[in-house]
C-alpha cells in the first residue's frame, strides 16, 4: 500500500468520501476536479431560489484536506485517460497513477437537442445554479418596465421541466417566492399573474416514489398555485416559445430543465462497456475490462440481485460506494477479504414547501409537517462543516420566522449582461 498513487477524478459525494477514507492510509492521493470545491447538490434549488448563498453549501477541497499531507488536489479538467500508460491527461499536465477511480458524476441530459441545451437553464453546478438565480431575478426586474404584452406574457411564465425531486422542490420554492416575497419586494406591481408550470413526461410527480408520495406532492404543489401537467412531453424550445408534443405552445423566456441526467464519460476507456452512459463495473466497482480502473457513484453501472437494472443515481448510493471501495482497497493491499457492494436503501424524501414534504423509509411512509422537519434535520446533518451548518440553520430559522431571507442579489459582470441582451 505504501507508495501507491491513487488518482480520483471527481470530488462529488462518491469521490470525496473515498478520498476522506483513504486519507488515513499511507498511499498518495491525487484528487482531480474541474471545480475547486465540493457542492452539496441537494440544496442547489435553495440557491437558485435565493434562499441560501452558494458559499453555504460549497466546500473548498484544499480546506477539506488541509490537515492531510498525503492528499494533493489538482484544479484541472481531464481530457483523456491512457490506461496502457497508467496516465491521465489533464489541462494542467499529465498525472500518473497506480489505481484510478472515476467519480465524475452526471450532467444534464438534453437528449441530443442543441436548442434545449442552448436556451434552457440547467442546475448541475454551482455556476449554473447562480445563473438561474440571476436570470430569474433579472427578469422580475425587467417585467416592471416591459410595454409589449407579448413579452410580458413570456416573462410571466416560469416553466420547470421534470417532476423528480429537483423539479418538485424548485416549483415549490418559486411558488412560495411568488406568494410571500414578491408582493413585498414589488409592492407596486401585481405578481399574482406569475404562472409557474411543472411539466412531466410520466404520469406522476416523483415517479420513483410510492403512489402516496406522488399524490401528496402533486396535491401540495397545486394547492400552492403550481400548474402541474403530467404525461406532457416537450418537443422544442427557441428561447421564447416552448412547444409540446401535442402542438401546444407556451410563451416563456424562462425554462429550467430538470428532466434527466447522463454520465460524465471520459475518453480513453475503449475496452469498457457502457449502459446508459455509465461504466459497467463488478461488485467491487472495478470497470470491466481493466484491472486498476474503478468507477463509483452516478457514473457507474452495477447490477446486483436487489438492483438488476443498476443502482439509482442518488447521493446515498454514491456515498456508500465511496466508503465501500476505500475499505476494499485497503483490504486488498493488506491481503484481507473484500466485501461486494450492496446498497441498503435507507429511504427517499422530497420537500415541497414550508410544512410540506414526503418521506419514505423502508417500513414507514409519511408526509406533512413531521416529514418536513425530518427532511431539514437530515439535510442539515449531511452538510460538511460546523460553520456551514450554522449558516444554513440561521437562514432557515430566519426565513421560518419572517418568511424572507433577503438574499436576492443579482451578481453578473458586463459580459454576462451583454450575453443576456443578445439572447433576449
């Protein structure tokens, strides 16, 4: 084990947990990521809706590993993997490895539609999330001075595509902003006509959860004023008109795309087999066709008895795969016994708004105020640092008492302003 160089590509939930566990060993660890921070993605929707600042849920890698001298962070983009040389080619130079772990996660899936990718808003990185906040707040300001009825209608329609947890939570957050924040921020303008529409191609919201959770989540959203349209598929979008498969056109300048993800695949592993843009791995996360290249988290596809179609792309799966691989690598290096991975589902949850959430534990399903409290406590526990836990708790507590967070800052430089003008 001593002297081995372990290279981890990606510092999401899987890569970060693997690196933290291996940091206690004698091997040299190199963590490579194109971001310089870990992002707590389950709370991205709160940044997008101006409830939290990005710094509250972002954690610089150098700060995380400042006491671990055997962990080296490289702020770089991986361009190519050369498994025959045991080298990865990056924007900051080549890096050799003894063991390589790919934990690159996933990105938004636009299903090959270049216009959807160009004109809709994605929410998979901190920068994209800030861009959503800036865009929506700027459009609220723009509404005040638009004379064209056609453009005003486009600005007053906010559409979210995809009714998984991300889409449901975003819809609920913007519905609360409409009813509780905008009337105070804009007392001389009537925002009651702001329309929030949630589109979903399947028959239900939260389609991966139980019928009870689907029913309750939809009921909550509709009670909050969100128009929920299921079994509805988007055909095209040009920045002004969202066209549905049935031919209907929705005039809108703001479409948030939360309708699917695909793996961040890296070039160079031609021997690997892929399933839905994920590397096929064995029960020990080893990519089939290689003897020292692994994949964990959303980018990996592992079939087990409990999950014959692969594991769900969830944070809990990624966290546990990272921890399990760390134990197995140490066991292999010391001649011990390795343990095949199997995910134990501890439950899923989603929040819709204040006092509104759904929680599904293995033997118990519930919703409402208690579910909302459980959701908050568990997410607060998962945030990495004490400082960030305090900051998030303070923001939540302040908002609970006052109904406001006062975090609605539009932060854009002139280049972003010019790009926005050209796209409008």
